[in-house]
C-alpha cells in the first residue's frame, strides 16, 4: 500500500505495532436490569482473562520502559459497569496481539454468549415485543405477539 505525503499531513495515521505489538480491545454487552448482571460480569471477566495476552503485554511494556519514560499501564482484563435507562452496560477491557484483535474479540463474544445462554441470562436489546389482544365477536380474547417496527 502506498500512502502519499499529503495524507500523512492531513489525516492521522495509526501504526499500532510500530513499538508495541499489543492493543487494548473492548467488548460491550447490554444486560437487562432484571437479569443477574453480577453473574454476567463474572462470566465476561473469566472469558476476557482466558483470551487476554496480559503476560506478553506486561513483558513488552517492561522492555519499553527501559528505553522510554512512561507511566505504568494496566494490562489485566477488567469489566466496567454502567447503568443506563435501558440496561446494565458491561464493558470488558483486555489486551491482545494487534494482528489477532478481531479474531480474539469474535472468540470472546461467542464464548460469553454461549455461557450467558447456559446461565439463562439474555443480552438486552432495544427491540420491543408488543402483545395485542384481539377480541373476536364471541368476546374471547387471544394474545398475539409480533416485533414492533
């Protein structure tokens, strides 16, 4: 790929692997307020720890710190919680090698979703289901459901 000098001076160019071969990634999952968000948090943290490359990142940071003045960086996986009007927002932050970020995030999503399904915890959605009761002429009403648009 060729990048002109003009692009270099008019737009930021990011090279994540020039000095440090790891990147911080995040995965956000919305969990309904009435679901067991503590269990969801535990599952998300365990799975983030499983795929994280924290040890390698810590070693790389230590090597960099010998050459560059830099503050201590947090590389251990963490889950942050934020309550919104609609759901509990869980964000896992973890470190992975730059060239594996997309695959690792996909693997994490699959593993977490599978475990949440096993635990009976839904991922929240802004989709609504509306139940309409139709009263036939006989006066009997039957519930019908369909997604709203």
